[in-house]
C-alpha cells in the first residue's frame, strides 16, 4: 500500500496541514453550484412573498447542507477515492485532511445548516434538509453505493430534493410543482451518472464499487441509459400539457429532450471502444447543459413576468 493510500484510510490522531482550499474541496463545489441553482428555481416558483434576507438565508443553508453531505461522503469514501483516478486528488486521499477532520467538519455544517433553516425560516424546510443530508450520507453512501448497482437510481433522490426544500422554505408546505422538479432531477440522474460510469468503469471496478457497467456490463448500461432518457424526456415535458408550466418551457423541454434522446441513442448504437467513449462523454457533458437550460427556462418564465409586474406597478 502506498503512503498516499495509507493516509487515505488513516483515522488516527494526526493533525493535517489543510488550508482553506482543501476544506472548500470537501464541499464538492461543482455539485453545490447545481444544488443552489435548482433550489433557486424552486424558491422563485413558489407562490407568495418571501423576504430577501430569508431567501438568501435559505439558499445558504441549502448550499451548506449540500456541502456538508459532500464532506461526510468523502470522509466515508476515502478508501474508494484513493483507488480511483478521478478522485485520487481529493483532500483525504492526498493526506491533506484526515477522515476524522472531514467527519467533524461535515457534522458541524450539517447541524448548523439544519438548525439555522429551521429556526430562522421554518421547520418543514429544516426537516427536509435534514432528511436530504441523511439520505445522501446514510442511505446512498453507506447502504447503497458499495452494495447495489441501483445506487445511483435510489440515491438520486437526495440530489433531487433541493427544489422541494426551497419551496418549503417559502411556503411551509410541499406542492405538485416542486415534486415535478424533483421528478425531473430524479430521472435525469441515472443517464447522467451512468454515462460517466461507462467511460470510468475501470476506476469503479478497481475501487470495488458495483456501478452498473461493472456489474451488468456496458451493453446493459447503454440500454438502461436509453430507457431512462425516454422516461426523463416524457417526465420533463409532462408539466406543460398538465398546465403547471408554460409553453416556453414546454417547447424548450421538447427541444432539449430531443438532443438528450439523440445522444442516448448514439450511446446505445456505438459499441466500438473509441466511438463509445466519445458518445458517452458527449452525453455526460450535454446532460449538464440539459438540466441547467431546462431550469433556466423555468427561472426566466418566473422572473420576467415578475419584473414586468413591478415595472407596471411603478
């Protein structure tokens, strides 16, 4: 075992020399940015007036809660991260932060984010945030990721909850609209992460993580990506004919869905290694754009009428 690997699993009393950048890396800032954005959309869509200070507080709490989940995830997966090329430079495998320090950091952030949201905003939102952290850390990280190829499918619920938490922060309740946002992110997660798993399957196999390409093989994974993409496109488009979202969103969802589906079909068709790698990378990259553009459309639909109303009132 290398020195780095030994440091990755060391839980002894050693004090690290971590700097601010190392602790920021524990928060998984790229994941956090997506959480903040989807939560913002859920918050802006919610009916009623919400004080700007409470809105900022709520978004910060949701962001910190997401970061806490990331830190706890890294603390519990230091041994896995050390074996994977994609994650070997994270703070724990590099020996910059110990598992104990990351765990303390994550628990502290979890406590303060939940308590702050509950006390200053409302306990429905605070309880949902606590459940989100619990689901990601306990259900996904501890119970699912190492034991089942369905880890991403079930565990995706944690990443889909931020818009629901944000809606609850505004209204103190849950309604159909945030659940629709939840469903979109939930069904987006498998094709997004399985595309990553296809071109990183050697990493997951080396770490002993039962991702679908490792357990069922690439062909079965390609089929599942295609099937989940079909469901995703249907779920994302459904709010328009149901009357929950407007035509601008509906048209955008169909156009974006067509792109997502075309790339999923390309992944299914391309079996030769070089072509397959290019196809999966394209799908993975586009899936991020897909979710961002879809939620950005909803944000524009909410913000522009509000601005027009304010201008008219003035």
